[in-house]
């Protein structure tokens, strides 16, 4: 056999073929030690006198050469016809053709069919990305919510972040803080201050930018929208600590959460019994684990808004349903946090060696909260700089009138 400058002896199988005069198989490549070089459209055959064999150009488009079926004239086994087949795509066939029966049905009911098929869209794609970036290894995030008024320079959010920076082993927790911005300006400034921000868009986003007076319709709307968002976080499989922005973080709270409780919340006043459902809870600080019980509980909590007067906020409704028949049947395990560790202006933590957080609860008005929380930061800085010498007291509430 002579191929270009190469010659040698080979066994042949003779058969009619549709497109090609000769097809070289593995036997040839093995015998000749040939090296295919597709990028050069060539085959390199080594030896005493290496040579380069040019291959044919199969052409472009549907009319190019195509080896689809090869039938051997004489069967290789039992004198039966033997076939070597390969798949091919016939691009010249019209796309979108249906069998006549299907086409008839589609024509008959075309007025019921949408013009465009709906696209599959993950509405939580962006949220999933930011949750994954902010979460700990066990899929826990620290959440807080912001609007333009609370995120303004020298306002509440700056004080909140400062507490993490001066707290005892709390600065690393900022890596897991995700701020929920209720308006665009809050979102833009948030991105300048921390790594993880999410814009919770709603029809009321522009109205939510300003400070919402306590128990005003806008204040209530913010609380209920936030609650519905927390339900979504749980349904996506993430545990969370939710913290109001008027809470100062002085120590890492994680060691004080128990692994067998579903819903652990702070209290305005702690009665000394951590599992007593009668504790007056304050859901401004809570740790919730994502599981079937808590997801169903949050769905029920959100839906219960319409079962009570519209003047009630989400915490009032929580107090009404937490010991109800449905919640008891769900088996949600509630735990109420000791104010010695998670205190506030309602009931102060008296032990500086234990306190984890300080909440400006039992106080209304942004300016009053800022003033008294700045005082708590000063007291804490003095405590840390004096080798943990115990201060006399927190010197608050002062501007916040009880």
C-alpha cells in the first residue's frame, strides 16, 4: 500500500462505502506508529524516513462527507451481513415538527396555550449567594435589618459595628454578619461598611428609608416584612441569629446556646426559668435553627397576622400563639435567655464578667437610644482597659426614660 511517501503491507477489508475511498483504522495506526495531528489535518508516520500524510477535508455544512453505515459484502461471522454504524445529526431537517396527531391537538387548543413557555427562575438566587458567603460552616448567619435613618453616619449602625470591634472576641463574627437593607440608600452605605448586604426590595422600600415611629403603620409593616423574610431564610436551610441594630455585642453569644432548643430568644425580664413559656420574650435577639418545626412555626406566625387586630406587631402575636394548640402540636422547643447574659434597659445585666449583649429596649426614639448606647460603649471600654475592673454600673438608661 502506498500513501503519499509511505509504503507498506497491510490487510484490507473490501466493502462498498458511501463517501470515502479508504478508511484507516486502529490496525494501521498501531502497525505504522502513526500520530494523528488534527490541528494540521495530517498524520505523522515515523520511521527511517518520516513522512507527513495529508488528510481530506470533510467540508462544512450538512452536505459534507459523512460515514453513516458500512455494510460488509461478506459477513465476518456465520456468513451473515455485518454492519458498522455511527450516529449522525441531520441538520437540514426542519425543527419543531410534530407528528400529525400532536399537531392537530396543539392547533385545537392553541388559545389555551401561552405564547411563550415560562422560564425557570430561582427567585432566591442572589439571596442564596449572599447567605453562602456569610454563613458559618454549620450554615448559621447573623442577621440585622437597616433603613436609611439607622445606617446614616454616626447613627445606630455605626454604634452597632463599633460594639463588635471593641467586644471580647466578637470582631471575627463580623465575617458572618448579613445586613438586610430595607431601602436602596441603606443598601449602598451598608456595602461600604461590611462585606455582606442584601437589599430586601418591596413596594414600600422608598417609604421605609425614614425613621418609622414606634407602632406607626410603617413601623408595623417593617416588622412583618422582616418576619416573612426570616421565614425564607429558614426555608433555605440556614440557621440564624437575628439581632436588632440597637443591641451592643460585648461577647460571643454562641457558647450560651443549647443544641437541643429550636427557638432561643431574649427577654425583657427573665423570670429565672429558661423553659418557662410565660417569660416576657423580646424577639429583638434570637437564635433559630432551621428544621421542619421552626419552618412551620414561622409560616403559622406570619399567617397569624390576619387573625389579630392590625395594630399588633409581630411580637404581640408571638406572645399570643407561642403556647397555642397548634404550636404545642408542632413541638417547637422554646428557650428564654437569661438577662444576666443577654440584658437590656428593661432588665440590666449586673455581671460585667458574663454579659454578652445589651439591648436598648424599653426605650423609644432614635436619638435617645443612640445617646444611651454610646454611654454603654464608654463603660465597656473602661472595663476592658482597666483589666476587667468591675464598674459601679452601666450609667443607663439615662436619656431613655423608663
